[in-house]
């Protein structure tokens, strides 16, 4: 390929995205593909400013503040689109942990259509493949409870909130035609599905 293949994995907390990313990376590299792993939060040069807004929103929820959070994330992604993604080698597969589809899970008052427009207007890179990773809300909640850091969420603290964010994200997956990976079976099954979808897009672009 003359350019990298850009793939985002998004979804609610506790759905096993990190474990799945590691397994997909291993499988692709075993097939002699060059894989670049990126993470939105680690690539954002203004992450402190972004999270300060998120924390403020958690303390004082309002639509105005949530919109500012959405704008801040969009600006961060625009920066990554201009300064990080173009540096990746041609022919590689970029796997990024979270991109704008994740906002469909975590934003409560700003419609996702408006969030999408914020990102498009700022020329945020559109992934070649969106993978939405989900589980039943009680499954992701139980998984999070079993790990030392818990859910690790600034904005979600109760099971009913996890249910709402899962439902909102699944609606967005359907509405926008993203690939849905229901990560409730074995990690091998989920990995096989995601690798298969990546191979399809890879072959399409290559051809």
C-alpha cells in the first residue's frame, strides 16, 4: 500500500479492548504485517488540558461544558491527524485505542451527529475501519470490578450509567455501519473476527 491502513477500536469501558488490541497485534505480526500501536490519550500533546475539562464536567455537568469537552477532543484528534498519523510508514496497519466513535459512549447531552461534525470540520482523519467493541453492560461492569483499578472512568460510576453508555454506543455502531465485535466469547474468536475485517479492508485498498 502507498499509505498506512488506519483502524480504530472503540467502545465502553471494560469491554476488553486492550486485551483484544494486544491479541490482534500479535496475530497480524505473525502474518508478517507491520503494525503500529497508537493510543489517543498518549498521542495528545495537551492531554492535561483535555482531562481538566473532563474532570470539570464530572463535577458540574452541563451541555455547554460537555460541548467544550467534545471540541477539545476533536482538536486533539486534529493535531494527531496532522502530526502523528502522517509519520507512520506506508504499508503499515495503524491500530489506535479510541478515536471519535468512543464519544458516542461517553457523551450524554451532545448528540453524536454534532460530535461527528465537530471532528469532520477539523479534518480529523477518518479511519479505514471502525471496530466497535462491546459486551453486555453487566459483563463489562463485572470485568471492571474484578480489576484493581476498577472501571477507571471519570464520568461513569454506576451500573445504570454503564448500561446507558453501552446502549448509546451500540446505536451509533448500527447507525454508522461500523463493525460490531461482541467480545463475550473467547479472545480467539474476537481476534479472528477483527483480523478478518482488517484483511478485507487491506485487500480492498491494496487492490
